C-alpha cells in the first residue's frame, strides 16, 4: 500500500542514510549465521518458549492482597452537597 501511495519513494535504496545502511549491514551479519544454523535456532527458541510458559504458571495468581474482611465504599456526590446530607447518605 505504501508503494502505491508514495510513488516518489519507490526506490528507497538510493535515499538511505548512512545509519540505515550500517544497521542493515550489521543486521545481515547477525542474521546470516543464524539462518545457516536454523535447526539449532528453532530448538533454542522453542526451549525458551516452553521455559517461559512454565515460568508463567509459577507466577502468583493473585495480584491483590487477600481479603481482609473489610470493604471500601466510595460515594460520589454532586458539588455543593451539605456535610449533614453526605453523612446521612453515607
């Protein structure tokens, strides 16, 4: 879609900054060895996913403290309510 909507930018390779070229070169240097060892990479990533899933089950299931037997009730009143009326409603 960007190719269709930005016709003046169809050839981005000519307009890349030196930083982008450096990042692409470094990215290629990291990815090419990884792709040559794809089975090992897939095994390591799969193992990491299994360990993360197992660790997720070990996390505490409650994020709030246990019930202490009390409740907190909040009431919202219109501005200008008198103290006596808010006490009566409360």
